[in-house]
C-alpha cells in the first residue's frame, strides 16, 4: 500500500516506482491497481506524484520530488531542458528513446487498430541527434517565463517584476503567453542562436517592444530561420507593425553581420495569431526562397512552404515510402496530402505517372515548380479536396491509381476520405503517419478491404516523443487464393 499525503485538492502519491512509458511520452506506474500517468519521469525513477486528475481506474499527475533516479537516466545536454517545451526526452539515452518509440508504435497499432499485423520492423533511428532541424521558429514576447522556485527566490531578494525584460526563445509547454529565454538551442546549426540574439538585442537597445499576445501590442513578434544541406540560409523576421527606419536598420545589420544569409524576408503581421498562411512575406534580399535536395531531387522552399524539418531523416522516410510503393515503371501513383510534392517527386522515377492532390493551393503551386525544377513531365498536381475532385471524370483523364500514398496531418484521414479509398480500391496503399494513434484508427476502418503487409517506424525527431510510421496495405482480394 502506497502512502498518500492529504492535500486541499488532489492527493500526493509517495514513493511511486515508475514502470513504463505510455502514449505521448508520459511515464506510467500502477498504484494499488490504478494506472497513473506521470509527467517528467523515467521508468526506474521512484517519485512523489502530485495528482491533477484522479478517476476510478486511472490518474494523472506530475513529479514533485525524486526519491531515487533510474539507472537509465543521462545528463541532458541542454541547460533549458525541463523548462523549454521543445525536447521531452533528453534525460534518456538515445538507444532507450528508440526502444520506447518502437513500443509506442506497437501499442497504438495493436490496441487501437486491432487488425492483423505483420512483424513490425525495427525503428530507423537518426545518425545525427543534435543540430538536425532545418527550421526553427523563435518567439519574442513580453512575458518571460521564470520557473516557480527561481521566482520565489527572486521575489524574496526583492526583485522588481514590473520591469522585467521580455524573452526571445520558445513557448513554455502549456502556456500560450509565456516564453523561455534561450541562450543556446542545440537543434539547429549556427548561426541560428547568434541571429536570434542579435535581433533581440537590437530591439532592446532601441526600446522597441516585444509582442504582448494578450494586449496585442508590440513590434517584434517572431523569426523563422531555415537552412539547407546545400548551404543556403533563409531568415523571415515578423513584425507586429511597420516601423520602416528600424526595420531597414535591423535587416541591414543582419546582412552585414551574417553573410551566410542567402534570402532575407520580413512579414508584417497585424493579426492576433501567428500563422503566415494569409500573410505576404516581403523579400528584402535574395530571391525569396531556398533550395534543398533529397537524394538528387531539388525542392524550392518559400517562406510559407511545408518541408520536413529533418532533411537527413526525411530521405530515409521517403526511401521507405518508395520501397513500400513497389514501383516498376508501370504504375499510376496518387499522392494525397501531397503538400509541395516532395514524396511524389521523390518516387517519380519508378512511376508511370504521379498525381498529387492537396487542399492548400499555394502548396500545389510550389509542387508544380518543384516538378519543373526536376524536369518531370509525368506529374500533375491539383488543388482541392480528394473527396470532391477525384471522380470518374478525373479517373478518365488521369487513370485510376495503382498505388495511393497518403500522408495526412496528426489528426489522420477524414472518415470520408477513408470511404473514398475503399471505393477507389487501389491495389496498394502506403500510409505515412506522424501520429500512430490516428493511423491505427484509420487502419481499422481500411480493414474492410485492406490488410497491413509492412510496418516501418522512423524517428524524425530525437529527444522528443514524436514518431513517424510507414505502413503498406494491400487489397485483400488480390491475396485470396
């Protein structure tokens, strides 16, 4: 029987042995027959847990003190770990992270999917576990996050919190209005940190306000830094309003200090949200885009383009997708949720024709540019919803698919699209997912006509709980007899 310390609200469970990991990176323990999900712990830790939710057969909480540490723990390499929300698993050796990610895929597909599965291939890990991101988004905010213990210490020392400087860095996990001041992020190659610090210092030196998300005021809002394996560097600085003299001075200072910049843009965002999709980034220097390569294929990346944020692992992910498509030059391939066309273009050499469909019109324009960039004349890209545009007339013009590639967002496929795929009945589907839980749900729906024939997890984001998974499905009727 575990000791329970009484509190005004939820109780604290004492001396809890953490036993495993569950979905979304939460640790798991069993206390008196009840499953307890715990934030911030590693299997093998013994902890006291403050409960936030306490149901009949499960509870959820966070660590308030460690009684002993797991032998699996390692020292995080980042001083901001545990405060910044970017990395959740730096305290685990990478080999262990891969074990738990493999387990996450297995658990989701078996418990949610409940369909017959082949053996799941061992996860493909990353050869580079630091400096692997090609895109970072920094936020400049008036509210600097100060951890509770430090806040109490500063308050006791008489700190004046009415005049604290803002923060340049990342949002705290769970807080939309508070930002962690970052000294060094280890996820993107330099000069990313130096650029952020210079931009932040310019605003502070000239008394230019950071953005206040609650008051909807402030000049300096965000900055996007994108780099490529080809050596190009794109910066997009986002301002809350136009201040031409300071904007010009800041952008000129950036170009003088960082000659590696190949494209420099700025965006004026007067909205209450940070999304760029309905804004118009202005090119200040360069041609307004950068070019990345996956194998021998080139891809233009504009400031609003979606592109996989780990280039080296994207190659591995797309190689698996190409392998699972089993192309021999005779097949028509439909690339759904095609974005800027990266998957379809990557496997185009083995296809008779590639047809890409995507609801975002700007992405389709980029896909057409990327096809031309690679001298492809057997691709076609269309803006719209698959459910609406893929009909008998569409098939008559472009051919019915022999292979369907689907790479939906985290929410998975809309049930109407699943029904559409069952209606189309392509011999092969390759399902690329960034969320094995919603993928498992969709596999259960596709089970009416399809069987899962291959499964390959790929780790795109070391030190985080995220995992990609590629599944090959074959039409059951093809395997009868």
